[in-house]
């Protein structure tokens, strides 16, 4: 038996910071209305205000998928470390 305390991985890791940024970016972009409340430049006749928001629909999807994949990888890594650490 060992009297050493169990060492747990840190809660805040660089991967988790990237995940948070991926999920936070669309909110900041959409809530900062002053940055896109204009009509120019237009894109195929659509005012900037509208196409910018539609672009963020696609970007939000990509960022959410990225965050999900990073989260799954992080969880697999933590589970592997916990499993390997418990057997040692």
C-alpha cells in the first residue's frame, strides 16, 4: 500500500482552453453587433449584415465540430491515463 495521494490531471489544460475559445468565438462575433451593422460590402447583392451572419452559421458549425472532436480526444486521453495509472 502506498501513502502517496492520487495525482489527478489538471482541470484546465491547453486543449480545454482551445475548446472554450471554439465555443465562445461565435457568441462574441454575434453579440458584437456594431462590428457588422452595415450594408457594405455586399456579396452577390446581399448586404454585409446578412451574409456575415450566415457565414457565422457555417463557422459556428465547424468550430462546434472541432470542439467536440477535441473533447472526445481529451476524454480518451484522460481515460487511458487513469487506466494506466491505476494499474501501476
